[in-house]
């Protein structure tokens, strides 16, 4: 794998499956028959230019040609603006493995792609734990407002992960619209059944998404817990668990057990 000084050997090919979504192909020029494809869908506000995202993609690229999708931030329809563009893009990939972080985990859980192999979710946004009574939340999200005016105060480095950079925090979203929260809530309530080849990594102390939703969808032997923040790639645990992510992408949920056995010895 090239180090920071050798990144010029990698080819980044921007692709736009929709007007607002960008996908970058991280490719070192290896023959197509020698490397597998991985579609990695980032979380809400994550960008390829962020150092911790790049660190993680570098390691994924040791085994994969990585297609990294940046989700548009202020949307009003998950299916139309997140899922449909990903499905159009995936239709041209052939066989690939699928990795989704946070909001990317929500979008990819809805992804219907015949070529998708194993699926790994990092802190998937399958449930929210807003500090509001349900009736208040329903009233708030029923407002026909698409302007992001509801502030978030829990997207700082403490919540994201100990290694989160100032730039990463500063460039992250700071507010959401009622329409955005409504479409996310609808997508969470309409999640299809979890697939048998799905595995997840998350932390029980996640302050951004509700980790209980992961436990409701996947059995315990398909979940790997870690100590850290919402973003595995911004947490010190990334040094040991990135190999687990790669093993699970290539071997399915059995990769969680294989990596665990190696770490215990």
C-alpha cells in the first residue's frame, strides 16, 4: 500500500450518479480480474477529504477497488436522493461487497442490488434516540419545512471519536430540517429484513445513533462491539478492528469470529 507520499499512484475518478451525490473510485490500476470491488457509503457529512476517512479508505484499498459515495446532506427523500442513485451506480458494478457507515448504513440497508455480496455496517443509523416525546417529534417533523433550522449539539469530537479532526467537526452538518428528520424516520421504520450476509460493528455508548436498533435487527453473533465514538475510523479502536471489517466484507459474518479468535490468541 502506498504511504502518504505515494498517493499519486492512486486514481480518483469522480462519478456523479445524481446531481448531488459524488462517488470517487479509489483504484491503483490493478487488473480488474485481480481485485474485488467494494462500495463504501459514507455517513451524513463525511467527505473523502477528511483525514480519518482517507486513512480508512487507504486500508480498504489494500484488498479492494473502493467506490466511496458521499451522501448529499440536506435531503427530503431518502429513497429518491440516497437509495436510487446508489442503485443506479451499483447496477454497473457487477459483483461487489457493501460497506455503509451511519446514514450510509441506513441507505445501503434499503439497497436492492443483485450484485451485492457481503454487507458490513458501521454504527448504522437504523434508529434514533431523540430527547423528545414521540408526540412532539411527530408534530415537529410534520412541518413542511426543508430548511435546516433544528440545531445539533452532539456532533463534536467527543461523540465522533477521539481522533476526529477540527476540520472534520467544522465541516460537519450543524442542523437538520423537519423534512430531513421525517424522511429518515420513515426510512428507519420501513427497513427491510436484515440479510443473512450482514454484519455490524458499533459502540454501546454511541451518542449519535441508537445502538439498540442494531441489536433489534441482527443477532449478537453478527455484531462486534468496540470502545470508542460513533465513527470507528475516528476511534483508536480502528487500529485493530479495520482488519475485522475487511475480514467480514470478504467472508461475511464469519469474519467477525475469525478476527476475534486471532485477537484472543
